C-alpha cells in the first residue's frame, strides 16, 4: 500500500514481563517489535461465551492503552465499554475496529451502546468528495453461512452506516473457515481458519449470499492499488510447506479460482 501513517510506521518497543514460576515470558514481544498488531475483541474475550473475561489480557499483552486508548480524546477511539478505534494508512485508507462482542449472553452488542454513537457516526460519514477506502473489521460476521455460526443478528445499524459511507469491504472472523459474501454491493470476508478450521460444509449459503468458501487453514493477503483491492486466501496445500492460493468452491461445489477483486 502506498503512503504510511504515523501509527503504521511507529515501532513498538515496550516490553512487559510476566512471571510464571521461575520463567519469565514476554508475550508477543518479537511480533510487536516488527509489525503493528491491531486487535479486535471476540466472544472468547468477553462474557458472551465464557465466565472469565480475557479482554484485559488482550489490552495488556498488545499495549492497547499505550498505543490506542490515548486517541479517544481526539475522537479516534472509544473505550469502556468495549474497544473501538480507527487509524489511517496513507491518505486514502482508513481502518475501523468495531467491538461486536457482548458483556454477557443476553446483553446488546457493544456497538449499540450510546457512548459509541458519536464515534461510529464520525467513522462512517456520508460519502462525499474523493474516494476513500474505509475498511471496518470486527470479530462477528454480518454474513456467514455456517456451519456453526450464521448471520449475526442486530447488525442493521452497522450495515446502514456502511452503505452511507461507501464501504466496499469488511473483514471478520468467528466461523472457522473462509467465506466470501456480497450483499448490497459490499464484499464481506470471513477469515477464521488461521489456527483451527472446521471441515463441515456450511448450510445457509443463500441467507449469507455466499460467493465462495473453503475449509482450508489460511490467511488473507490483501493488495490495494488506487481504487482496486485484490484479496487472496493463502495457505499450505497438503503436505507441502509452499504457500499458495487455497482451493475455494461456490455454493454449488464448483471450484472458484483467482483473487477476489473489489473496486471503489
């Protein structure tokens, strides 16, 4: 990507030491010394799925308060409850982290909390002027064909904001496979099979408006050039350690090849 913001170029050199018995570990030290990691909160970090709340550990291990929370005064973040922030990369790309978790199983999702309305409204302004890539990312996918997790309920507020701001692509996880959906002109990409993948076939392709999917372990490689985005799902195939595009299928089981191309 062309251009570089102050956040993207900043070197994170802080180190936190955790003592476990007689050993001392530095969580994510070598990752954070080389690349900027921008986390989002998922169901296992909040009270939605488990009794214990791991949110604090995420914030501590990834230096969220030192790196991101200070932006709240400038309107570029909104914390407690939840973790919301945005940052620019170059002059025409802005990423927006949205906390889609719940504080407990029966609560509303945190992006519905009144405190975050101003942040979300400012993050997704009405589309005017020159085109800008506004790329939201979160844990729970608005569209998912399953097999375990399907379309996330109560996302209507966000979807209206995406339409207003001219969002063209959104990234999420939660379901342990790869999925690509297109709904109302927006490409939704689910990438939840980096460490654990689910082999069962999704069962709600029509409701999720699925274009392709894969049950292979992978990561996403995204290339942005001007008004065009190319997305590739990359992984190891079979016993080979060579990285290549993973096989994808459409809902009818026909192979789908080539990158996913998204344009402003």
